[in-house]
């Protein structure tokens, strides 16, 4: 079996899946593989067995078509185990993509486990100005998408619940990255991020908190969902307006 350092406590079945994927990826790619990294909630403290995906990043010296072809068959087995399609990178894209994907790379850097090979994410340097610009793009784009999808699925309770729980993760990630605009380090757990954001910027987001707790399995749905949607959209609009006023250099709200 593959040996790696335990960075967070997970259930036995999840650890078994992580080890299996790591070992199978090494068998598939051999020395062409620079590293395998586990990132996201499974490398932190917000992982919910049976609900959260397992996220892996495979880094190569150079990515070729043969690597993609080799993944076609095992991907189906991995998906059945709750594994998302791995993030595929080579050294060049890892270095050149820091200004384009600062949120994604910073999130991996802040919450990851190196399962095999080089710790490639540990030494990445992320410009906080790029974090600010991408975070604003993400929050504005997600709001537009959220409105459109609500118009499509609003009459279907189950689909609407899934939409709200999926989207709230994005807004929490945006909050986490806006905190990083102001500070080099910050919380990583979703509810801790929300606590820190509210305290630091003196803004309250109770419906985002409610949805985050449901997503984490701490609360359950109850009653009419329409007031939740109305309040949620209002909070997101307020978040968009608020982050738009944060100066990219200082992280402080502009007058």
C-alpha cells in the first residue's frame, strides 16, 4: 500500500479510497507523475462522508494525450467511490496559472495533503491582488447564475435545495479569499470563515450560515423554502456590493 502522512482524521472507508486511488494512479503513470495531492474538505475539517467529493490533483512534468486516455477507464470506478475528476496540471501550468486561478491554487495550498511525490503546492506564491479580482468575478458570476437557475428549478423543491447548497460553498470560498486579501492567513472551515468574515467586516449573513449548516449536516430543511431563497439572494447581493468596495491593495472597504 502507499504510505503517506495523515493530515486529518477521516473514516476508514474514505482513507481506504484515498490509498486505492493514490496507488492506482502511481501504477498508471509511474515516473511521469510528479505528485499526487488531496485537497478540499477531505484535507480539512468539513468533509461529510457520503456527501463530500474526494478531490485530487495530479501533477505531471508534461501532460500528453496518453495520460488522458489512461484515465478513461479508472475514472468510472473512482466516481463510484465519490472521487471527483482529478485536477490535471503540469509544472508549466502550475507556475503560469497562479495569476489566473489564484483562488483555486491558494485554497489547495491552504488545505491539502501530499500523498505522493513533491509538495508542489507548498511553495506557490500567490499575489493577493489577483485573489481580489478573481473573487469579485466569482461572486458576481455566481449571483447571475443563481438567479437564472432559480427561475428554472424554483418549482422543484429537491432541485432547489441542491442548488442552494451547491452555491453557498462558492460564497464561503469567496469570503475566505477576501479575508486573505487582508491577511496572509485565515480560517479554512466554512463556519469559521463565516465567523471571521462577519467579525472582521461587521456584516451578518444569517441565511448563508443556515445553508452552510444544512450543507454540513448540522441542521435540516424545514418549512417553506421561499423565504430562505429571498433572504439568501438579498445577502448575496449585499455581499457583491460589499466586496466591490474593498480596495485591492489594502483589503479595506473603499469609501
